[in-house]
């Protein structure tokens, strides 16, 4: 008789084990998670929670790594920033700058 290799022996054990377990009839139809199968309900719930946590984590990582993703201090004052830039470039004079700034700050 030929000697079985380790891989063939492993395959034999994998496929023969369920057949041998059923033949003995030792365990019947008992559930692994208890008599009422409460774990059968919790398994999918925990899987969905894990999936949601994974998606939230990936989105947070992408937003954290993206350039310019953080909240900018000047986002709300973009009009004031533009006014300051125009005044600094000499496009408007001090009087016009003061009038427009007064309107923006109010």
C-alpha cells in the first residue's frame, strides 16, 4: 500500500471527520450557543457592528490623511481675508478698506 502524504492525510481528516461525527450520533441537534440559540442572533449583529466600525474607521483615516481636510480658521472669514489681501496689494485705499471691513464685521 502506498504511503499517504501529509496533505492527503489532512484532506482525508477534513472530509471524513463530519461523516464520522454524524455516524456516532453523539451530539444530536444541540446548538453550540446554548439551548435556545441566542448566539445565532448575536453573531450577525456583532458582524454588522464590526463592519460599521471598519467603514467609519476607513472614512476617518481617509479624511485625516487628505490634504486640507481639517477645519480652517479662516473658512468663515473668507470675505474678510479677500478684503485684507486686496488692501495689502494696494487695490483699495484705507478709506474703502475701513468701510468694507465695518460692513463685514457687523
